[in-house]
């Protein structure tokens, strides 16, 4: 176990390692190779100390204790700075009470929850009190009602059995409370059948008022059950945990399943202090959340997680000691538990997206982000138009690039462009080609813009590439930035600021600078640059996958000897799809320039499997054309209905350039 201290004597990080030498060596490597938060932590630390422990379980306990004691700012922290409410039943009293309770648990009290909000508990109680009329009042109200011999309002309206005035004995009241506990624990079928039998018996004895009251009780019971969805039929007690993460943050969602029903849900968004795997996130979550005196103290029998940490056995043993019964951690592989895990993962993904977009939708935050970017890059004014470029390829094949545009901190999807790159051998040459094409078009349009403005009078729309950006962002580090700067210099463009955002450490690089600009982790400007960069990456890889899919799809025309790429393209351009080409007659096919009668007959034979006509029997090409095989037939079916080969511009979804 080790601790980093800052110069003021405050513990800033707590960790554990089997080999302290190896762990500390990893921290004191080249600072520029470290995660941004780790780099900040190492440069802040003034000293480090450590202790040795006997087992991994002891290490977990000590780590938990130190984190709660020192609250180190560089540790991953799963907390909301608040305690969660529970529905508590005070079984240690003569007349047990149902109440909302927060804070540390005490002996003799049974807890259900935790719930996200206290109103959720009160809403559930309001439905159930007519069926289980147990005491909910405080000790003072209970004592005063006994002294004056008159119950409170709930006693008069039938939502309390009024043990304070002797309407029921202590034994009868405890039986009501125990039935309530059984219901909350998931044993609902027995109570539902009991109420149905009582209602039918009352109806058979012509006690219709009693039957109507029992009918209303049964409806209230079913409404309460509907609020808690059944996910497992075997009465499983488990917490289902899932993560969604990016290089800087992670969102975690937890569904609390008790008695086969989802009893609650909680979520956090935490900062990642170093390079963490999913197993590492599980370790931090488990070691910090469970056993906390202010919140999630209800440890289930089973934890369903997306990945197992390296110290899974020690974690399970530590949780078992805290719970007093066996606890297991496992990754669900199939069935209902796997399906629920996927649902929780979707919730985590949405939580992370909402966390990122919350700032994007705030005008004040956007203005602050633009101002921070301008200050960090030395710009005279905030960049109202930002363009970001990214390249996507696989070993030099299907090389494409994207251009995304943000105006006033918001995506302008109608201005997005995508580029097919030919002849580029690597990312630098591809990036150079894209920037040269984009800004050459801009320079060519300058005279027209000066005469008629940036709006095309014929279409009423902005001219392509008419607006120059104030800031160009490239996805990459120093090499990409310098390559982009060289292109702008060759074109004589000097009034556009250029920077690059490197993925691994989120460093901002400027042309010709030996060291990057490091924006604070909490910087709104960094958040905006990350959103722009991630959007460019998404747009580029989508186009790359689309082109790769087209290339890998076999065409039925490929099997026709003598039909090259140029004539195949001409055929598909003329007819629009293989389906229309297959339905055409040889005479219609010959209307395509470069296609003769015999070639048209060969095409018809290959696409439709017809016998070769007599006239074609003397044509070597027609004779050599084989009948359509199953593989070619399959390819033809896959290509049926395909659109024209020519790329179409589609604003926001990828306008071809």
C-alpha cells in the first residue's frame, strides 16, 4: 500500500501493488507518456510512503480505509456526496414502524432499498398501507395518541391499524409488519392469492362492501408490484453493473435486483486518473461503493459485472466478510442476466452522452469554451467556425477523410464533407491532400465571393467551401500539425489558426512548437475540442466502412470476361442497379456507349442464366462466358436494388467532394 502526498501534507493518491518498485517506476517514466491526470498527480506529489500487508484482502481493507479517511483527489471516486434513503422497518420496537431512513444502519432494523428519492418510498407506502396498515408515526405522535385515546388521521382512514389506542394487539400488529416485509422481499404471490380468496369468499357470502374493499386492496397491491419490474423468475439478489467510457471519463450504472425485481438504480460519472481497463473500473467501484456508511451498504449475494478484475478472489472474500455471507462476482454469458446487463450498459452509454452534451447545450458553457480555446491558442478572438479533419484507412486501402464543422460551438451538419483519397500512402499525405483540396477550392472561390457574396444566387444556398474557418483542428499530434501547416503555408494562407488534438493524452499541439499546450481537465475548451475531434473520427470511419463494404461486395458483372471496370461502371450508371440491368433486353443494353451486340447478349446470359443465343455461338467472348454460378447468383441478389455508383451529396450524412 502506498500514498502520494503533496507539499502541504495532504494525501492526494492511494494505491496498492504487489511490486512497489515496478509500480513507482511506471509513475516516474517520461512525463509526456503518462495519462494526463497521472502526469498532473506526479508533478503535484512531493513525497511517497508505503506500508506492507499480509494478504490482498488486507490491502483492499486498507485501501478502503485510506480513501475514506483522506479523500484523495486523484483517486477514482464513486460518490454523490449524499446518502441514499431506505425503507426501514424498526423490528426492534414493540410496535414496529415503517419509515424513511438515511445514514448508517443499525441492528434490529430491516432495510429495503436503496431508493433514488425519498418520494419513491412514500409513494410505495401510500399504496401498501391500505393492505398492510402498519404504524408510520413517530414515537412522540404514537405516545400522544395513546394518552388522548384518539388515533391520528391514518387510523381514521384505514391506513393504520391504530395499535396506539388498542385496536390491534402488539402481536397482531407485528404480524401485519412481517407480512409487509415478506411482500417487500419479493414473496408477493402468496399475498395476492390470499386477497383473491378473501374477495371471492366475501362475494359468495353477499358481503359486497367487504368484497369491494378487498378488490381495491388487490388493485393497490398490483399497482405496487407494477412499479417493480420482474427481471428474474428465480428470486435473484444481485447488483448488475455496467460501464461506458472514453479516455478521460467513465459512466457507471447499477441496477439493484432483489427477489428477482429491480428495486433501484444509481449512476455516476467519474474521471479516470490513469489508463484503466474495465476490470480496473470494476475494482475501484466495488472497493469504494460497498460498505460505505453513507449510502450503498446493501451488499447482494451476486455481482454481475462486464469484466473481472485481476484481484477478483480477494474482492469476493472482502465482500463476503463485510456481508457475513458468501458473495460472488461473475460475468453473465447468456440468458436473462446477459440481456439485463446489455440494458444497464445502454443506460450507462446514455448517461455518458448526456453528461457530455449537457455542456454542449449550455450557451454560457459554449461561450466559455470558445474563449478558453482562443486564450490557449493565442487567437485574437473566439473561433466562431471550427473545422476538424480526420483520416481513416486500413494499411493504405480505402483511404478517406472527413471534415466536420462547428459554428458557435454547435455542429453544423449541412457543412460536413467527406473525401475519397487516391494515391496517398499514409495519414500525413492523405491529410495534406484533403487540406490542399479544401483550401484550393476556397481560394478559387474568393473572386466570386467578393462579387456576389458567399450565397449562390442560383440555388440560394452557401457556396461549397465559401466560408473560411477561424480554427482548423486535425486529429493527431506534432507530425499531423506540421504537415497541415506546410500545406497552408504553400497556399499562402496565414490568417487561420491551426492545432492538433492527440488522442492518448489529449494534448493540443501547435505548428512548430516543441511542447504541447496542456488544457486543464475541467476546461470547457478541452471538452469542445474533444467533441469536435470525436465527431470527425465518427464521420470518417463511417465513410471508410461504407467504401470498404462496397469494395468487398462481389458484383455479378465481374464474372463476364472482357467487361472491364470502365464499362461496368457505365452500365450501372445507365441502368442504376443490377436488377434493372438484368431485366433489360440486349437491344436496350447496346444503347450504352461501348457495349456491342455480342457483349450485351453475354451480359444477359450471365445475369439471367439463359442459354446463349445462336448468334453468340461464334463469339469467343460469349462462348467463354460461363453460366452463372451460385456464388455469382448470390452476389447478384446482394447487389439487387443498389443505387447508382456515382456518390450523392447528403448534408450531415456525408457530402461527397
